């Protein structure tokens, strides 16, 4: 760790008053220490989560831990008068204030040639009767300064201040936060969206940020707008709605040909039908032949030998319908030259009907009614540059108008295509990017997984397992971590945990915590709005912090029900407009 020095060049460090300890150790476990308070008044002035320093084996060594439990032990003592033992009266009650400290690391005032160093883990254990002190005030500021000094200036991500001492800044390692996946969780109303906006705001200050926000409700749109008070932090796209039939600025189409065979079949095929295998086989054969036709027409001979049915190559949907209808009605010569039904006659009828229904459904216009320009061979090149090019900085993709039944497939396709582009990029030229998965429980479910859900899960679980090697990471955001894929969460090495009130959600977080920190989950329901516990590789000490407020607030403020019932009447014209918006499936 980098040395800290005063203006005179002398190293600075933690200073404790040997005559005024908080308590003394009396029981030592493998990961925690029980101590008895020496001053009952002083113990009441510290809170759960306060950092504690304890004498180590050497005079220059202190073990640093977190206060996670305080209790009182009482005993009644018989007191005898000297002259008359028969008059014994239970006269005295002895109270002992006890507290437990979970060991986190080791601080040394002298470490070889270095001064004032800190490392994770305890190299030794304290002695019985070792003194301990609360790390507060100047000492806390000094310790946090020591910890942040180990993070290079360009890697520092300032998240807020410590609850124990608001003057001490909480600094995370930005590299380690993003490169090993992270999760940001908290109950509704805990400040989760503000925390995401804060991280995006800090990233926007970098020279070449590259984050893609999957915005499920359009709440991050304020970040894409410039006002007199703030600058534009991100560029926004909206997945095309029912009324979007031409390409325009900020409207994003995801044409059907970007989907793999399995993703398309998840939308179109009813696997419970007896004819499902025949339908899948003919669909696959025709899609492959139509993609080959596109390559031959475009003169892309170098791709003809290696493309697959899953390759993102444009093809004509109307031609696909014609081929399927031909199979479904084909008559072939039979015995004695009489015509009989072909091998697929009548077996594709329902599949064709479902395909035509999807093509006509305006809710799926972004996929099946995309403009002709999206069928051009070079169109995908432009999408890659818009989404992965650092000149665009932070990208907010609004999925709010995507039908809920198609959302998992669409989100999964979008993430998979971006990941595949990164995978096939020149390793020396790759620019890392992070996918911010807002409301992840909607498309990365832990239970009751359908065929459509599985397609999205496959894409994100692949990124979670392999993305780090190729410069792709996830920031998983959810109010219900218990409903998010366990595979995805298990790959997250960093957690920003805001208030969680649900027992199941807290148990999920408890499982990903180190064993000696599971007691922290008991305090999660008590966190104030905007308070969080940060755990993982990105921060040396998991402590309770108050997140800074972002300068540009997301559109997620909790409505003031009681106040608005008293001040704002419902407007009939607003409701009429809402009915029409519902009918046309668009707010535009």
C-alpha cells in the first residue's frame, strides 16, 4: 500500500489512546473475537458496522474488524456481611457489556521498509486481554485514505461517504467492480435506480466509457437529455413500437434474422404438437437455403463455406412463408399416377398460421415489420458501431414497449449479438463494455423457466461465465435477487446491497457473502434510503456507506400518494389519451 505522509514527510497512521480502550478481548475464534467493554457509556456511542482495531501479536500490528453484535451479560452475586454470615443477601448484580468483532484485515504501522500498510485477512490472532478501539473520526479518515491510496487515481470510483464518518469518502476500484461482474440489489424505494444513475454518471466522466443499459421501464431517459442544469450523460435508443415503420433517429429495430434457429422456434413453435419435429425441420432447412441465397446474391463467397443456420444473415420472410406453404399443400405422384399428399402436407398449417399472426402483430413490428434497410447485408455493421463504439459512450436502450411474452427472447438476442461481435473481434483491438441488466428478474428468472426464458438465460449465463475473457461484464440490477438466475448471481464478485426487507432476498445475499460477514444481512432491512453495503473485490473493507446522489435523477421517483390525493385530481383527457395509447400500444 502506498505510504501516507504528513507535510513534514513523516508517515501518518492510526493513533490510539492506550489508556482508553473500548474493551478487551476474552474469547478468540477462527474468524471473530468477543470482547468486554471497559466503559458502558462508550459502547453505546458506536453502532453495528463500526470498524474496530485490536492489538495484534506485535506492537506495530493491529487487527481490523467490524462490530457485528453487542450483548449484555448479567450475574447476581451473593454478598456476606463479615460479622454474620447468616444474613447473606443477594445484594449485587454484575453487568458485563460484550461485543463481537468479525476480523477483516491487518494494519501495520511498520511493515519491513513500508509504513502504515493494510492487507485483507488476519495473519495472526489477538491475545486474551488485547485492547481494542473503535476506528472513528480522524482514525477512520486516515484508514480510508490509506485504503484508497492503494487504488490508482484513474481507477477510483467514488461512491459516497461512510455512515460512521460522513467526512470519509468511500472509494471502490472501478476496474475490479466491472471486470468480474457486479450486482446492485435493493427493495423498491431503497434508492436502487439512483445508485445505477450514480455509477453511470461517474462512468460518463471517463474519456471513453462503454456501457449499455437495458432499460425496462424507460426510467433512465433523463440521462439522455441535456438541460440548462446538466449535460447529456448518455445516448438513448428506443426499441421500435407498433407505430414505428421507418428508421429514424433513436429508434432501434431488431430484425427477425438476427435470431438463431432456437430463438425463432421459441417464438413460433408449439412443441406439444405431434407435428412439431416436422415443422422445426422444414423451417430450419428453408432458413438455411434462404441465407445461402442472400450470400450468393451479395457475392459473399468467402462466407458460403462456413455459415450456419444461426449466422445473422438477412433473408426474406415472405419467401420463407411461400416455401412452407408449398410444403404444406404439395401433391406428389402416387400409385398408378394418382396425386397424393406430399410428406409434409397438412403438417405445417398451424406453424404457418402462428408465423403469419406474429408478422401481422404490430407489437412485434420491431422484429417482423422492420424497414427494408434492416435487410441489407451491411446493416449489422452499423448496429455494432452504434452499440459498441466508444464514441457513443453510455447507451440507454428503452425496452418498455416490447411485449412481455417476447421480452426474454428479445433481450437475450440483443445481448448475444453484442457478445458474439465482441467474441469475434481482434483480441488486440477489443474495447471492453458492460451490460447493465435493469430489472434482471424479468428476463433472467431463477424458477418457472419457459423455452423463451431459457434462450435469454443461455445468452447471459454464457456472458457471466466467459465474458471476462473477452472484455464483457454484467451489472445485474434487481429488486428481487431471489428471483434472478443463481448461475448469473454466483458469477458476480461484487455486490452493492441497498435495503432488503424480504427474507428470501437476504438469504440469497447471505449465500454469496464470506462466512464471517453473514451477520451483515441482519442489518439490511434497517438501511436508510440511499445507504448500501458494498462487498467484493472492488472495496477492501465491506462497510456501510451513504451513496452520493446523482446530478441527473432517473424517472423513478416514488409517487406521494397521500399528498397527491389531496392536491391533484385525475384529468379526464389524460385518461382518454391513455386508453388510446393502450389501443395502439404506443405512448408516442
